[in-house]
């Protein structure tokens, strides 16, 4: 861990895709693969993330998945800057289960910012109604950003049963 950075990892994976290991030795029976990388639309200044995206693309990244995002305006700003790359982007969202979870993520999870309005909204309902409210909140967010992206990564953290409700609120038909 920490022997190589994300750009070097992508470059190494590109070699694997061509049939060579990190030292340049030929590999028999290698697999074709697609290379994805992470990007954080919550970063400030966002320009540093955009520069890092370019390096990852140059190294071989073929698509990006974002860190969890909750703010539509922040995401729109990021997408305006990233659109020049013309590369698929999959937005990530971690299902917010409680106000405490939002506060914990803001304090302890690097690169994630849960807006106070999200924390207040999930806290405005009784504990037994939070699954329903979480599905509604996530679905509304996905509905607002889905036209900007090529995919959505919903991270339900054990609440997989609400994913169909999220898709319904987002007006996405499950396949």
C-alpha cells in the first residue's frame, strides 16, 4: 500500500491489459479489462481534481466513479469542468440513514460532505420512517443528476431493499 499512486496503478493495469506485469515480463492468459478511476466532485478547489482526472485519463482510465455526492450544485459545477474529457462518469451516493451518520461522515470520511439540509431532513422523521425518507431523498438527488451521467452507484450499506424505491423516486425503470 502506498508504493504507487492511483495514476501509476492505472498505468500498471494498462500494462496488464496488454499482457505485461509491472516489471515488463510477458503474462500468459491475461484478461481484457476496462479501467475506472475515482474522482471527488466535493473537492475545493475542484480544478485540482480535474487536473488529476486528466492524468488518470492519460494513464488509461476509461471511466470515473465519483466519491459520494449530495449537493446538486457542486456536482453540476464539477460536471461542467469534466465534460471536456468526454469520458463516462458514474455518480456515487451513499444512502443517508440518520443525522448521526451524516455528521459522522462529515467529520470522519475524507472527501464527503453531507449538507446540513440533508442531515436536517433525515432527522425530521421518526426513526421507523427513515428508510422511506432515505429512499425519497436519494431518489430526488439521482433524478436531478441522472441526465449528466452515464451511471449511478447507489451504496445502500445494507438497506438494499430500498433500492427499488430510490429508482422509482428517480423515475428510473429497473432492468
